[in-house]
């Protein structure tokens, strides 16, 4: 009986795997076709999650809010600097940053060895929704290929929104389906939105703002943490 069972089940499993692979390839091909029709490069759509991948300097205001306090940091980014020193923390709550502030900031933003481009799992690509205005693509990113500060997104599902009328990327959303850890913190629920914009010359996709809302379990209690980053004053430098 065992031999008969194995003889039957193995071909069925192979059929399922082959069928799933073919479906994934077909979805990827259809997505790339739709993007090409809109004049959007695939690399531009999927790979540029980090400001590190741009040729533009910028400034940023980073606001972290909890039930107890709000912290506002201002910073500047220059891709001409060596990797590991491209971000500079300028102020914390309107004051000069302390050594502790700078150390914490550099750990989060100035990885010395970082991936410039995020690589998606091609087998996870699928068309989530499409109407006259928006084309929505679902996928997951390989954690090993994500930039340092975005490693946790490898545990999340992603949705890329393409504005069909403007023919440009509009935003990327991430959400988790199971609890995850970020910097040692137990995150029960995460919603993250990266809103995008085109550079003035229309040749690059830049981050306009980034919002992360997390429900975190800390010392047995649930608290909400919101992190908002606004990017501005972009200038092409290379």
C-alpha cells in the first residue's frame, strides 16, 4: 500500500509544483508587459526602495510618535559620500544631536555594506487588482537582497500601486500576516506606505514620504508606534 501511495502522490506533487511555476512565470510576464505599455521600467518599479539607489541628495524630517513622546529628527543625505556616511543627523527636537543620538541614527541609516536595490521574489508576483486608474501588483522581497534598514520587509507582503493615468509609480504598501521582530521589538501588526514621486527630469523615482504604523507588544502591553519621514529638496548630484 505504501508503494502505491507514493507512486500516486509524487506525480501529483510534481504536477502542482510545475503548474504553480508556470502560473508564476505567466503572471510575471503579464506584469512586465503591462508596465512596458505604461512606459515604466521593471527595475524602476521593483528595485528602488531606498534613497541609496538614487543619484540625488535630499533632506528629511523624521518623526517618531508613541503614546508617551514625540521625537523629531532632521537629516540630510548625499550619495557622493562613502557608503556608511551618506546620511547625516542634523538636529533632534530642534537641538544639536548627542553622541548617543548620532550612534543610534547611524546604526539605523548608515550601513557600511548595503544593497542598493531590492530584489523581489519573481515567483511571488501577481496582479492584485486593476481598474481604469490603478494597476496593483503583489509580491514579496527576498530578505537577503533588501537594504539594511528594510530587512524586516522580507517578512511582509508588498503591493505596488501604478497610476495608469499619470503612467508612473504611485506608492508601495507593506503589511505582515504573522508577528515579526524589528530591532528586537515584537511587532504584532505593521502597515507601511512609501509614497513615490518622479524627479523633475522624469528620469528617476524618488521617495516622497514614508509612514510606518506598528502595533507593538512591550512589557506585556500593546502600544502604537508611528514613524513618518518626509523627503524634500532633492538635487541631482551625479
